[in-house]
């Protein structure tokens, strides 16, 4: 926009389109509130002070803050299309998201990323896409597609492309991989996201020195502090399965808070609708001693600065008029949400916007059926993958096989990872400890990041039935007990997404969650679906299950599940 378009309103020579009178405005530069009018013209903030408007709203006793920015997320984890995701998060004050579409990229490649970017056009929620850097996530993976540096460079030219997605394959980066070097070089002029849990010292220096600027995988105060010292921004994450806020918020202090902001990473629909996203993180932050003004700055300005989005994140002249009117500061009670100067949500209700018409991609679920014989684990010793609630980090448990019905006879479940893109004869199988499933099975085509078919169960027969049913519905999540289908969610788009309304998906998942806990016996607080999906991701220590077998992330080699 030519600055002269805004000039007359800013100078007060003509009335602004909208003036919010007598509000308490957040000054993100000094992290404090002050009382003034906020003038809006042509979708931008025209000025702060004493203004007259064509429309005027008395905001006495209310607060106005910049709209929130989710600093790292995956649309696919919400299992809905961008339009439905927007309907879910706009009432919670989010108007910009930094979206990494590496889930659909692993299934459908460059075409899948373009489909998702095109599906986000014209929405009041601004999707800024970080182009996936690791497809597949690691050399051991068997994804449905790949993204080369050349393909990523083509995607970079899309109007919605913003930067380089999370660099998960840190072992290859640290080894000097030429393919990784080409990807980093292609985005040397853009923000670059990190993902390097557990690395420290010289390895971390080398990782940061490659140009990586953010990190959302910190799980300890020590990790966070070391990364900030080296110049990184820290994304404090609170999603459905991975929850790091309570561990990291105590480390936010007067010296480092400008280097911290919020993200959800992976969050399911019923968590969005029930608890919110970035607003939930603000509530957690203020309850744990962070000054409210700082918490709101972390939710907006800090994230915008990290991603070089100079046009938003602050109530200042010339910025996008993305802002919220709050009834209550501490509880983040949102009366109204504005995006680009337009009211998009009032008191939790979306102001209607048109959802784009989408062409559905071709079916993507193809696998070779398994047999009970193929599922057997026989030997004298075992290695089991160990899960922990609220964490993506896993453990490794070893012991003797003492039951003919192993692993069920030793109070463990069985985990299966089955190639589902090209019907290759590849299936990894191991014992699973810590998931807690007592009967039945859960199968899903959501299995980060290659998104092969993953299934955990307490009987071979139910595992086979759950896998079979997932193929019949063309992708999704299926719950089985004693051969009977208890519940299912069809995800026909890449085996990851549905066009159904987010409220319907949330209700279905909530019911499936109840069945998983109350019928299949999975204990609280284990998340049955998203936690299971991450058991296939071979870039988070200690071990994960790929279609080739049990993989040690720390040692970068396959381990025998039984010997």
C-alpha cells in the first residue's frame, strides 16, 4: 500500500474508517498498557491518540492487544482443511500462523504442499508457510514422496511461502550433507526453523552456525538457556502430545523474555475448541509469574520479530490492523477479533467468510496385508520402545522373553509400522511399553513424519482388523475391540485431513478419546492418537519404530526387536 493512502487519516485530516475510543492499548515496545484511541484506515493502523472515525466504538474498561501469532504449527495435526482450522482458532485470537506442511509433503510431495497453500488463500487467518526441509525426515524413512532443494526453491516462489521449515535431520546437517547444504543455501535470505532436541556444546554451535534461528524442541531449562545464549529464539510449545510450557516458563526472565514466543506445533481439534491455542499459553504464562504485558508481547510482537514480519505484531502506525478487544486481561476473554481491520469474530462467533472450493487429491493409502504369522515376535530377548505421557522422547527397555504370548503376556502391547504409500513389503514390529492399552487396537495413517500406517494393540487379531479397516476407509483412525469396529474417523485427504467441520471432527475425536481410555484401557493422561503418531518419528531420541524396524535415533542404526 502506498503510504499516501493512509496519510490523510494518520494526520487527522480525514476521519478514520474505525476508531476505538478510550481503550487500554498494549505498547509492545515498552511492555506496558496506556489509554488512548486507536484509529484504523484501509486495513492498517492509522494512528494512536485523539481521533475521529466514520465508525466509533467506546472501549472504556477494555484492553486492545495485537492479535496472536502461532510461531510453529502443522495444519495436518488438526486433521482439517485450512478453512476449518481458521474457524477453530480465530475465536481464540490467532490471525497469523507459521505453518510447516511437512506432513502432507511426506505423502504427496510438492503437489501436496501447493494444494495446502492454495487451500489457504482468501481466508482471514494468514497462513505463512515454512517450506519443509526434511522430506523424508531421515534417510531411514520411507515416505510417499520427497522434496529436493530444487523443488523447495520452486515452492519458495509461492506467495504464501515464508521461510525454511524445521531442520529435523540434524545428524545429516552436522555431517556436512551436500543435500542439506543446498537447502540451507536456497533459503539463506529467509527465516529458518530448527528442531534439534538434546544436542549441545560444539554440535549445537555448528547447528546454529548453519543459520538456524528458532527451536521448539526444548524440554529443559538448560537446553533453553544454552540456545538463547547462542542467539536462537525459543518457541515455548504447548500442544496436544508435547507440552513444554511448564518446564520452560520458569526460565523466562528479565534478560531473555524478548527471545521467547509461543507455538502449538501439533494440536488436535477438541483441544483447540476447548482450551484454545496461544491464548492458553498466555494463561499458563501469567499463572506462573510472567507479567501479563510481557505474555501478550510474547504472543504477538516477539514471534513477528523472529519471523521478520515487520507489518504486524504491534499497535503502531502502518502495521496491519490485526488486533483483539479483551474484556478480561488475565483470563484472555476475547470480545472481538479483527484481521486486516475487518471484524472476523465477536464473542466467540465467527463472522461468516467463504470457504474455498477444494479439489480432493487422489487416494494415497496402499499397503500389503499382514498375517498373524508376520506379526509374531519370537526369540529369547527383546527390545521395547517405552512411551511417556506428555513427551515425544522415548526410552529403550531390554529384557528376556518369558511368555509364549509375548509381548502381551509380559504386560506390554505390540507396535506395528506398515509402509502404506507404495504397497512395499515393509513392516516394523516391536514390543511397546508405557502406552497402556489393555485390549483391542488403534490403527492410524497419521504417523510422523513419513505417515505410514501405525498400529498399537493388545491382540494380533485386533491389530490385523484395525489395519484392514483403515485400508477400507482410505485412511484415518480406527479403534477395534474383539474384531468389532468401535469408532473411526475417515481422513480421505492424504490419509491426514477431512473437509468436515472442525466441530464435528472435534466431537468425533473426543468420543474416540473416551473409548480409548475407558474401553481400551489407555490410562490418563496419555493421548491415544497424537502420542502414538510420534512413535514413528526417527529424529527424536531415543528409539522409534520405522517400517524397516526399531531405530536408535541416538546411535543412528536399526536394532533387533527380538534376538
